[in-house]
C-alpha cells in the first residue's frame, strides 16, 4: 500500500470533486509505485495507491487484501471493513472462502469416524461441492459437534440454506440466500 497519494506533488492537482489525482500527480504516483515495488521486490500491481483521508482507492485495497489472505480469514476481514469499502468481488471471495473452509471442516469431522465405503459416498456428495475444511477455525469439541450435526444434513439445499441463514445472523452485509 502506498498511502497519502493525495499529498504527492503537484498536490494542487488533486481533484477534490471526483477524489482522484490529476494528470501530473498520477504520473508521479506511478513512479512512486514502481520505486516501492522495486525496493521491496514486488509486482507493481501489489502496490496499491490509496488515500485513507480522501477515501481514494480503498475498495481496491480491500479487494487485494481479501484475495491475499488465507480463506479462513476472508469473511472476518470483509465483515470488519466499512460497507462503503466492500465490493461485490470482495464479498464473493469472502463467501467462497467461508464455504471452502466449511467443506474442509465437515469432510474432516465426518471422515474421522466413517467406514471407507461411507467416506467414498461422502466425497461424491455435498462435501465435495462445498469445498475444503473449516476445522482450523472451529477447532475443539464444540466445532466437532457442529460438524457432526451439519454432517447429518445430506441434502445440499438444506446445508446451504442453513449456512446462509447463520451467515446472515453473523454478518449483516451477507446478501446471499
């Protein structure tokens, strides 16, 4: 992140009405991005120019962070961001991370005590479609109990409806049903 880009010279070029840099200012911002990327060995696309004070490019920053962090942290991160800085892309990525983690968790819990035949049957059903494990974030006996209870719901529609209703309670911005 390259913050306070509104203070890059020539500062008087900053377009306050549209909250964007002026032409010369943008050229200088681009030069600073290249310099920072070179110094830290980064791709220039990973240096996001922002102005927190002017609320410039905050949505792009949130999206970039959402894609970069581990899937088990995406939903919590997006939920903690101001609504004005949450894009549909960030929400979708957070939702995807949530379902992948949930799938991993349920597969782990259900496969601990199943026969090989039952494990194969589960792999071809809902848990394969939901994704991979949420066990890391729900570790412990209460997490296992939740996973076992949800594991009893074999019908994909019931599980997705249940998860969406739960997510709506926990995450006020959750738009999915």
